[in-house]
C-alpha cells in the first residue's frame, strides 16, 4: 500500500483508469477492480469514482453504493491499524449500541477518522462473526468478545502501542 503522497495525482488517476479499463471487460469485475485500487493506493479516491463508473457503464452513485456498502473499502487514506466495533444485530442485542455511542468519547476520535497520532482508525463494521460473544471489537486482526466501554481504551492501548 502506498502512502497518500507516494503517487502523484496524475499517476494515481492513470493507475485507476487502467485498473478500471482492465476489469471492466470481465463480468463481475467491479469488486476486483476496487480491491486492486485499494491494495495499491490504500483507499478508493473519491475523485476517481467517475472514472470507475464510466469504465463500467455505471453511475457514480452505483459505484459509490458498492464502495460504501462493503466495510473493507475506504474512501480516504487510512492507517494500517484499525479499531472496529461490530454494530450488527446480534452485537446490538448484547450491548454494542452503548459501546458504539461511547467509543468516540473514550478514544478521542470520531468514527471513520484517524487518531491524532495516526496510529489507528475507528470504524463501524457489520458482523465480525463472533455473534455468540457480543459485543465484539476487532483491533487489527484480533477479535475481542464481550467488550464493554470501560475496557475499550485499555484494549486499544495494549493492541496498538503509542
């Protein structure tokens, strides 16, 4: 993954255009195209959605809908480290709404933003596959179950040292 400033804008747009053109010829090529772009750039640049849409004969809104539906896609540069709070129904039934409501306050960042130290990003996700042990949180690749708001900051500090 490249950092935000690793690729000049012209080269970034050329890469996106080539990836979109290459994948547009395949049936179901939109998702592989988006994965390729994100793997190279680290996110799907918002100002490239029109290019992708044109290559696939879709509207910008349709491409945006796909990008925003899947939690793996980002529309802005991000840290490699991430704190994800499950907001799916099973976790909601176990108390994730309180965790979700208070996470920004205890961690000091809003959802979909980077922590000021750029160590991690806070995100909502919809199912971590740990439904029986909700509410669940994933920090990087580790999933934690039965997390309450009081223990969230300590989990983050332990998993993402400053």
